[in-house]
C-alpha cells in the first residue's frame, strides 16, 4: 500500500509540474499573439496612410521601370 501511495504522489507531482509548464507556454503564446495583433494593426494603419485615397489603382503605374 505504501509503494502504491508513493507512485500516486509521484505521478501527481509530475502532473503538477507539467501543468505549470503548459500554463507558462500558453501565457507566452498569448503574449506573442497580442504582439502580432498590434503589429498587424500598425501595418494596416501604415497601409491606409500610404494609399492614394479612393482613386482606383492603375496597373500601368506598377510596371517595373525596366519595361
């Protein structure tokens, strides 16, 4: 019976360690997701600021200069 309790306690301790590691990984991933969302918003703002208004784009303006 003592050996069985020791095995159970060991499994519980290992499970708690694993759970803590997983929680930390999820926390770090959420931080990274938040940073990426902020970068996307900033890029969207930059793109909106650099676009030439509501004028439709002319594809001839996008031809490389060597043509």
